């Protein structure tokens, strides 16, 4: 079961996340529960697999906004870095970002 304590231990900035949800803890938890299954992750990975950096940027930027608003800092850091590389259309190996994002996504999913 997802708890505020578990999210705090995971490294989330609970106070600011709940604040962005009109100080509604229930709403915050409900929204956080949707993150592991968000299709944006799969869409991002598929776009990167196809070397479609424009679409990958759009998906990464959207995910960055979502996890930022919920203050899911362990996911935010790698997604933010990935987003900036995609914004610049850097010709790099993106697999390390995918691996780190997936690790943190699974850790969050395990909290559920």
C-alpha cells in the first residue's frame, strides 16, 4: 500500500507535491499511483528505439512535467537530464537514462 512515509523514504518532496494538489493528500496519492503505468514511458522508449528524437522529446518533456508536479524527485532527475539531451538532439546513447528511469519506475511501482 502506498503511503506518504514510503514516498518520503523513496526520496520524494512530499510537502511540495501535496501542496500542488491543493493540500489534498488523497488526491496526491491517487495521482502518484498512476505514474508507473503511464503510457508516456513506453511511448518515450519506442520513440528512442526508432531514433525519433522529436517525439522522444515530447514524451520526455510531458513526463518531466508530471513527475515534477508530483515532486517525484527520484524519477525527475533522470527524466530532466534525458529531456535536456533530447531538447539539444544530442547524439548519445540514451540507454543509461532508460535503465535508470525504469529502475526508479519499478521502485515506485513496488511501493504500490
